[in-house]
C-alpha cells in the first residue's frame, strides 16, 4: 500500500470511530425564579 492510501484509510477509520461515539445528553438545571423584596415603608 502506498503511504497516501494508508493515511486516507487511517483518517476514514478515525472519522468512523468518532461518528459511532454515543452522544452525551445535555442536562440543563434552571434556577428557581424569586421576586425581589419591595420597599413597604420605614417601619413595616
């Protein structure tokens, strides 16, 4: 086999292995929404 054929075969093998890798699931954690305290007066 020529060198260029071996390099091409190796690149195809790496691409195939990368394509067969299982996908990772993205986990999104949302923070709870809180309201800001409001000013109700000086002594309340």
